């Protein structure tokens, strides 16, 4: 079964490349990513459990739904009524850039005081501890109001950086200062996947623009692994012994047997209603409307550990859809997300700069499918980024157009 699925994924990737002549299409990224992951899993001596046929079947279901929907949407013509074909961001950027620079400085200071509050010996570890406590709803640290405001602003710092460097192609002193502050902020956050968002955004744009040379690819890879390792080691405790093979196994391969365990143990993860993982972002609204819903007490799987035999609490992008609705969840959300990504890619092909900003800002979500679902797990961040990108490139001229 494993050999058949690996071959089908490779054929999907080759077919997508043959159609669009690019590696930037979401169908190629998804199928080729899973092809590489499975190939590595079958050849590397990682010490993890073997995967069952059920896992390969569900993975194939996910890839077929995602790839075919992302390909199909590229051939659909639909009307739009707003001119998004705007080559530059609007004049608001002149005001936003100084605000973002000041906000980044304040936010970096805020991370420092928070990390020091939880762990004065290792502020990076303290910042990580605070993030875990926040997901548990037990973070008792309160930022000063000006830091809270700054944190809210810098949530869109990647979209602004992409707009400056790759859309407007500005490289003056203020942009360089801003870029350095963004990098420092992401390192200070002590979050490997936030760091990956930044680096993979640059990779995505280079790939789309066909400027991804072998040398540039090597530089991206070295920077990616180097910064991921740096963040990992900075937040490690005293006496920690780094094991590179274990690091790769836990973060790149272990989610696969973890999800395989979910498929084969028949554990009911639902504690309140079907959809409590995927749609947890609507729970506050349902509660406001008077519905008696609580949601799952552990939506981030902070306590739901699986031994593969390495302990892991991440279960690939498919976990929430499967535990909420079973195989139908895999089918429906593979089509929904495939349609979204295919639509964004189509917008880029038509010259919509706002689509390029959204695609590159979210590109890490595509790459980290093997790890977890970032689109719905942090849906309000996703939604805010889309709105902010639209605001940056909104044109006042409206007309009926077809793409």
C-alpha cells in the first residue's frame, strides 16, 4: 500500500507540474511534500512505528480531494466587482511603516519582560512556557496596555514586510531596520513555526517568480534549519543534550504514526459536539447567543500525548477534520482548502498582488501539513491577515471583471 500511494503522489505532482509548469501551485506543493515525507519515512532509520494501510488510504483521500479541487478552481470563471489588480499597496503604508517599527520595538520589549517573568534564567524558555499557559487559559501575566496594543499590530508584520520587499521592492534604511526588527521579534517569540512562516514566505515568492536558483535554495535551507535549531536550543533547559535525528523524527515524521494511532484506536475525542476542534473559533459566538456549548477542554492537544514510540502531541493537518466528522471531514475539508489555495494561486497568476501577499504569508500552512492544521486552529489570525492584505491593496475603482 505504501508503495502505491507514494507512486500516486509522485504522479499527481508530475501532472500538476506538466499542466502549470511551476512548482508553486498548491497541488504540486501538497502532493510532492507528502511524497517526500513518505519516501523519507520508508527509507530513514528513524525508529518510529510502521504506518498502517488505513493511514495511507486516508492520506490518499486527502491528497486527491485537495489536489483536484485546487486544480479545478483554476479553470472556473467567476465574476468579481472590485479591482484588486493593484500593482502597489495604497498610501496608508506611509503611515503604517513607522507605526509598525515602533510597535515591533515595544513588542520585543514586551516579550522580554514576559520571558523574564516566567523564567529569569532563560527568557526564551520563559516565553515558551507562557505560550503553553496561554493555550491552557492559565496565563496570569498581564502586559501593559501599550504592549498589548503593539502585539496586536505586529501580528501582520509579515504581510507588511512582503509588501515592502517583494511588491514595492523598497530597500531603504527604514525597510532594513523594519526587516531586522521582524526577524528579532520572531526569534524572541521562541516559536519555531512562527520563524518558519517568515522564511517560507520568502521561499514562496522566489519560487513563484522563478528566481529560486540552487544557490538560493541552499541558503534558504541552511537559514531555515539554522534558525529552527537556534530557537529550539535557546528555549531548551539546562543540561539538554541535542539529538539531531530525534529532532527531525519528532518534528517532521512523528505526527504521521501519531495520526495513524488515532485512526486505529477508535478513541472518541469529542467531549461536547462534532466540530469542536475545527470550528472552535465560533464557540464564543455560540455562547453569546445563548447556546450551551463548552467545546473541547484540550483543543491544542496539550495533554493528548501519543507514543510513536517518541512522545508527540501533533497529528497532521487531518486530525481535527477526522475526529470531528470522520472520513467525511477529510473529504469536505480537503476540497474546501484545495479550493481556497487554488483560488489564491489563480489570483497570483492573474496579477493580483494581494493574492501574492496572502499566498506567501500562509505558505507555511501548506508546508507544515504533516505537522498540524494552522488554517482553522488559528482561524481568527488567518481571517485578520486576509482582511489586512485586502486593506493594503484596496483600489477605490470598481468594475465588473471576469477572471
